[in-house]
C-alpha cells in the first residue's frame, strides 16, 4: 500500500471532544484484505498494520480490562494521592 493509497482510507479518530489543539490522537482505518492500519495524528506517515483477528483480540482484551494496569492513573488522582483503587500505595500492576 502506497502513501497515496493510505490517504484515501477512511481514518477514524479516537479524539475526545475537549482535545487541545495540536494534541496527538490515534487514527484507525481498515485497508485492503481487511488489514487494520493505525497511526498517530502527529506522525501520519508512520503506520502500523495488523490483522483483523489480532485487532479483534485486542479490542476484546480492552473491553475485558486486560490492559487497565497500563492506564495512566494520574488523571483519576490515584497516583497523586499515593493510593490506588485497591487501597494500597503500589501503582496498579506492581
């Protein structure tokens, strides 16, 4: 797939409505042969390609909470206060 072909894809953005101007966000598109393409908005020339089966497994894992330990807890204040959802002083996943 060429750069011009990638520009023709229907890129879906995962950007919240309150996103600051110039902030990076994830874009995802379905390419030929049902490939899933991903890129960051601030670097659209760098594209990661995966299969539909791997993408579906990833989405299933996200919905099941398998990656919650990797979430940035500073937004909820958990790391700032020194405690986590489990009530310990350890960040989740430690």
